[in-house]
C-alpha cells in the first residue's frame, strides 16, 4: 500500500488505519455526532464492523483528518461507491468527530483536499453526496465548494423518530476546474 499524505493549510489527510478505531468508536457512540450521519449511536461491536468495512472497501477511499502539529485523528473524509468505469463517486462525506472542533473549517479544508484527490488523482468526472435537511452547516459548505442541489428525497431518513428529507447534491470536474481558474479553491 502506498502511504499518501495530502497537505492543507491547517490539516493533512491520510488513509485511515487500524489505530484510528479508538477515536472513531468514541464518535460513533456519541448521539450528537451520529445524528448528522442519519443514524443512532453504535455499540463498540457495531462500530468495529462499520470501521472494518471502511478499511476493506474496494470501491471507496477513506482518509483520516489530522490537525498539523497533532497526531490525533479529528475526523475523516471519504469517497465511496466509486464506479471507476463511469468515473463517478456516488457518495462523498466528511465527519469531524471531535465536537470541540466543529465550525472551525477543518471539514471544509479536508473536503477540498479530498475533492482534489477525487478529480485529479482518481480522474473522476462526477462526485455525489447526500445531506440531511437539518444539516444547514453542511449544505452551506457543500455549496461553497461548488456542489449543486439536484433534488430532494422526501422523508427518506428517519432520525430520532422523525422523518427528514435528504438533499441530493453533485459536483462535476468542470466545476472544480472553473473554481480553480477563478482562484476559489
């Protein structure tokens, strides 16, 4: 396996590794964190199953987010359901698990690095994502990154006993290239 680091201004991202499980298990046990993922908190055993699936996903790439000057993982960013023949990633996501760091732009920086990786290294043409209707901070960030809303799946996700809409968004490689020319990325 090639060990890859992608450097940003305040963070870097690198492939998830087995030693990251302890932090991830804490996040997946936290109702506030998992609510934004559209799921209930997980037991350690269920978190381990999910983590192992990520590590072994042949159609996905998962990178840990690390603040520069720190060795501790603060979250992760991923592209999954990658259809290489079609040059599409059906799911893009960011999780900043350390709630003390929410709203400090670490997720935005990690997202930019992952989008660059997807479009330039993986040669993707299209990257898609789903975001819950109540996650306004994520919607705003995705729009700033050039994602465009393509539709809404009405009451598609049950979170805390309440049905929520799921917003479908996507970004094309030509949008990424345009943002770079304009100096936005």
